[in-house]
């Protein structure tokens, strides 16, 4: 799971904090381990403030989804637990996208794609693994469980595709941003994900 954390961008020499510029951050949502990304200099450009919010959201998503994963058992309950864990973080990323900065939007959309893909992986991981020697009822039960789960993943995978498409489109509209290696990587990985999805659909 890609984690878009831009600590290097935030290591400015400044004494004042601009936490208020990050907007309202719900204390019950943001993971304590991710709060160091809030230390944005008061005079930092808006783009850096937005990137900090992406870092907070991406870091928090990983922690919240890891926590939810430990409670996953039944498929529908597992889907709901992961959705509930991700929802407030996805809302944070939507706030960044709404702000309209193309560089921050690339990072926020890439983070959204990563979160939705990670949710799908976690739900699939609730199915016990099988081996080459698994046969009979154990194999049938494994296949039934996957058949039950796969339709639940469709909305998440569709959201991930839409986010990757948004990243690719922003990269095309703003080629000047690809001089930044982080943005270049985000665009390239989204393009790769879209190509992989197309190949899978054609099989």
C-alpha cells in the first residue's frame, strides 16, 4: 500500500505552526502517529499545506485499516468495517481535491486509489488460504467464499479506477508537474494500474 507522506517537503525552518490552515481535523480520526505531519510552517505555500493533509490522510488510512483488519470475520461485516474505517480519511482527501491545486490533487487521488485497492486486498485476505493439496469440501468452501466477496469489491475497485484515471488526466493536463519525482511516480503508477486493469478485463 503506497503511503504518500511528504515529510521532506515540510522540514522548513519556522517557529510558528499553521495547523489551522489544514482545516478542521477530527481528533477522533487522525492517528496520533500521523500528527507530526500537522507541523506545517505558518508561511508555507497552500500547496504544501494541502500535501501535508494528504500525508495525514494516507498515514491515518493505513493505521485505521490495519486496525479494522484485525476484527474482520464475516464478509458483509468485514466490508462494513473497512468502509467505516476509510470513510473519514477519504473525506479528507476529497477536501484536498476540492481545493483545486493540481499537484495536491494528483497526490490525493493517488492516495484514494491506494486506499480502495488496499480495502479490496484486506477483504480478500479474510478468505483462508489454500495449498496445492487442498481438495474436496475445503476447496469448495474457499471458492464459495471468494464468490461471495468479489461482488462486494466492485464499488471499491471502480472508485480506485476512477481515482487513477483522474491522476492520469491531471498528469496529461499539467506536464510541467512531472519534473517533481513524487508526482511523476504517482502518475506513472496510476497509468500502470489502469493498463493492468485493462489487460485483466480483456482476458
